[in-house]
């Protein structure tokens, strides 16, 4: 199933997660991206998991109500997704013209995708060109999305009386957003910089390594905010509101406090949980860094709920010995809100590079 052609006008971009549903209404202009409205709302338990819609009716209701509250009337809709069910493979083929790549993949795709390809929508992105044994080659990232997943999102948007235009892949959304902008936080340049984007979601963590809009690595780790939250709730008998206050009250996760205090114990549990996560991230980093002698990671970008805990960026910097930041501003995006929740939704608006 294909989404419709893309008009050059204001759009609604949705990023649906297991913890929050995020949306932005905006447009891409000659001067950059302008976001007019946004919302994020907690995802009711049991309606969404790992990119799969489990309760279509309830999800429809939640989004519909938020669109009414925010008075969002834009009908042209994009949605950006990620899931462990999406298969990605990096392959190498002889250099051919762009239009010939699809023909090659059509006949060879079964060699790379360990499943019935009739059940998938297949897309690809060129990673780079290189010489091997005196002949030029192309590295290609294949992205295979389950057709049933595509149909479910398409149906969701249509039932919301929206016009489904684009189904984007979250790593692609992030890669486009970083490439599109020249400066992060008015300080850090993006050109020719290799970024590791770490999106700590509720049910998992997405790790992406990109440079100049090219995706080199995209992996999902089955540890996220839920694991960290549950580690604390197993120790303390907090209700959800108490727990939220405790997390928001952390002054700096790296500061030492009285070891007998409740505050210290909460912080220590969070730190230990994050360390468990970083050990799995380290495996992905090592995979990338050892593939080529000159591979390196210049900067880590953190997003997702856990990234909002004060001091988490410094903690990642110290663990990996790589500068780690959260995005506060981008030079070509006009947005009067925190970027942490909205990176994928904003990136999806950019149509200069499509999946």
C-alpha cells in the first residue's frame, strides 16, 4: 500500500510511541521549518507496542481528542515509525544507475531478507560509493516494513479523516533533521560530523549512527524508560504521580548525596539502570568503530524521556568519552518548545530526502 503524493503545504506529522503520542503541525519553507502547533499526550496502556497498533479504536479516540483540543485542522498527514519488526540490511552491489538499483533488488532481495518478502514494503537508501578490487561498488541500506503495519497506519489516518501522505522511517527522520540544519544549540556544527543518536523510548532504545544524512547503523535495544522506571518501582512503593515528581526533582544525576537518603537511592537505581543500557549501546558502537579503520563517533545526541533527567548528558559523555548533548535549538527550525519529544516528528516534515 502506498501513501499519496506530497503537496508543498502545511502538514500534521505524528510520532506514536508506547509512552507518548507526539505531533507537530508545520511546514517546510525556503528559510527553514516552521512549527505552528504541537502536542504530546500519554499513550494509554495496552494500545501500542513496538510500532504495532494493538487497539485501533482507543488510539483513534486519543489522537482525535487532542486534535480537537489543539484546534488542528490540517488534513495532510505524515507518520514516522520504527519497530524491531522492520528489517534493515546493509548490502553491497556493483555501481549502477539509480533507476537500475530497484531492478537488482527485485531479483536478489530474497537473498537478504530472511522472510517472505511478499509481506513487506521494501525501500532503500544509498550509503556510499567505494572501490573494491578495481571496481566501483555501492553500499545500500535496505528497509523492509511489514505491509500489515503500513496498512494499520494508513487506516488510522484515514479514520481520523486525515489525508495519508508519507510513512517515514524514524532513523530517516532523524538523519534528515540533522543534515538539514547547520548548527545545533547555536554551537555544534553538523556537516561532516558523525553523530550517534540515542532515543531512549519507553519500551526500547533506538541507536542510530549518521553522517551528512547517511544512515550507517540503525539498531533497537530492548531496554527503555519502562525498565528504568520499573527498577525504581520494584524498590519503592510510589504511585505514578509521586514517581514523576521524584524524577523531575533530580538536581543532577552525577552529584553525590547522603547514601542513606531516599533521594540518593532513587538516583543510584536510575544510574545503575542507565549503565546497563550503555553497556548494550557500547556493543553497537564497537561494531561500527571496528568496521573501518577511520570510523569514529564525534558526538552523541540524546532524546526521549530519560534524556530530560538533569545530568544524563554529562553521564553519557563520561561513560563513552564522547561529547553528549540534548537538542535545545536548531538553526533552521522555528519551534517554541522542547525538542526532546519531537525530533522524529519534525524531521519527517523534511521531504528533501525521502524513504
